C-alpha cells in the first residue's frame, strides 16, 4: 500500500492533501460500515470531516491524472499471457435530491427498476488474474444537460452536454486503447451492442468485439434484413455446440452455443468465397441445456480465423465487470459518497477505484505475470497462444495460430499516440478470462477478495 500511495502521491501537490488522500484510501479499505466523509474522518482519528470534504470539493488536484495512474497500475498488475477483455457496463447509485449532479428518475439494472439515482458508465479490464475498474463517466440525463443553470450550480463544465451511454463508452475506449495489447477484445451488454454507431466505432479502431443484442436485432443485409431470433429458431438441434464460457467458483459454466458467420455489408458479394477476409462477422445465440427456451443473442466482429471457443470466452468474460463493480461497492465505498457536485463525484469514484484496484492486484500478487494462461478443456479446440512483442503504436488484433491474414488499412480515426510505452502481450484469444464468479462469501479475506466478490446477476 505504501508503494502504491507513493506511486500516486505527486498527483496531490500539497503535503496536507497527500495525508488526506492516504487517509481516505486507507479508510476505503478499512472496516468502516459506511464510507462517507464522517466515518472516514472518524476512522482516520479526526474530529470533523472537513478535511475529507475539502479533498473531494475545493482542493486543487488532477483527478484525471489519478485515473490514468489507476489504469496503468491495474493493467500492469493484472497482465497475463493470453490477453484480456475490456468490458463496458453501467451501474446505478441510489441518491435523492434535486441538487446532486445527474440525479433523476431513471432505469438502473443494478437497482432493479426506475428509481431516483445517478448512473455511472464504467470500463473494466478483465484477465484470468482478476478484474478492475479502469475508467468512469457519469451519465447526465437530458433534463439535466438542457438546464444550464442547474448544471452550473452542480459545477458541471460548460463544455459538457448530453451524451448517451454508448458515446460515453466510446470516450473511455479512446483513452484506454493506446495502452492495451493487440490481443484485446471488447465486450458489452445490450445497451451498447444494439447501438450500430458503437459497433462501427469499435471496428474503426480495429477492436474486435462480442456484444449482446436483443432478439429483434436485424442481420443479414443481403438479400434482406432478418431478425436474429427468427434465424436461430430455424436452427436444428445438431447445430448447437456445448462450449465452456469460463470458470466460476462452483465449477465451469457450460452453455450450448449457435455460432454462424454472416456477410459483411462492407465487403463485395463473394469476397468470403475468394479468400478469407481479415475481419468477419458472426451472429451468436446461447442457451442452457436445461432451459433451451431462454436464449441470449450476440453480434461479434473480429479476425477471420477466430475459433468458436474464443468467441464464447469473450462473451463469458462480460460478467467480470460485475465482479469489479461489486468489489468497489461492497469493499471500497464506491456508492457511499455524499457529494453533490460534478468534481466531487469523479474524485470519490476515482479514489474508490484506486482502493479496489489495490485489492484486485494484491489478490493475485503471488502469481507470476509471465505464466501462460491455464490450459483449456477439450472444448477449447486445443488453441495455443503465441507470444509476441508490441512494437510501435500500430495495433492489429491477433488471430489464432496457423493463419496469416493481410491487415486492412487503418482508418484515420484509429491512430495511436507514440508517447505511450506499450507492454508485452501475446497473440491469441483471452481464453483464460473467467466469467461469472458465482455466489460469493460475505466479508471475504483480502487475499481472495476477487474470487469472492459477491453474487452475480448472470443469467
């Protein structure tokens, strides 16, 4: 902990701010029932919460720089051969009051309906070693964005306007992507997957993805648009494959998968017959063997030779963001803040992300980051990872061993900054990424905090 606090200490330009930040992080990790200003001050031995409130409100320090350092700490600490998945999701924070930034009656899946709440959009980095939140944005409803006086009272910057959740996710991805390896995949739920602009954004960045879509999603642009559920309903029983979607605490998660390649509307007719293009599209459905009538649907885009097991593991890794959010809420006070202003929300959330990243990294501190991903079951098709190094700023997603596709030209919008120092990574699928963590144990020990992060809402 001292090493981590020294690593981020210069973000806080004054000695008193560094002391308050250290006390805040230690309190967020400590046995405090509700980690608000008063209780954090009491845990630190202070008589009043003025110091904590000043840290989150009026003090001058760069919260975006702290966010970047939290991301680098999590990426380095959770790095493992076999790649990882960048997962996008949102969560709700039950809050009341007309003056608290972003509070409105809105739907939140984590709260289970429409409630007065704030909604934050988060990005998590998931590997076989664990998962940690690496970026965040608050969702500002339109009724807030259109009321500039209300925004000014909550200290919302004048440059901030209304943005949908997929647009906020794109903003975070652009910040994170230069630091990720070539073997990174993207996973997201239906809020983002049904947005065609979000999928096009990922493709323009050459970021392969597996995203949830609704049963009414239309596919097959030639010869005509057809709903994905109608196409799946016509599939025969022999077309379903039993594939493991990732491990859980109670064992492996085996699902039945229906995976079919679909035509790329940007490719000329017959391109697939002439030779495999660098990127391909898939439509995917999955179901449990015991409940075949309950299906989930996905669209995927990535290297042409990606095996079905790879796609299933990326889809299964999406639930790791729930692990990271639950860790932050249950152990690090992610939802315990009592701030009203824009800057206060970002500061508390980022400090909580720092505390949660520390737990995530320490939970796997005994592992060797150079160890290869654990071997897969027979269902994985025997796919092996190949190690390579990342040179320069050009980023091309990897394909399984044995293929040598020709990359497409990079679009102008996907350039990378040459000032970043990329990490070593390996080509291949993130087959080691765990999925739904299963039922957890209350008050887990710090060394097993990730594995016992709490029950999930996985189907």
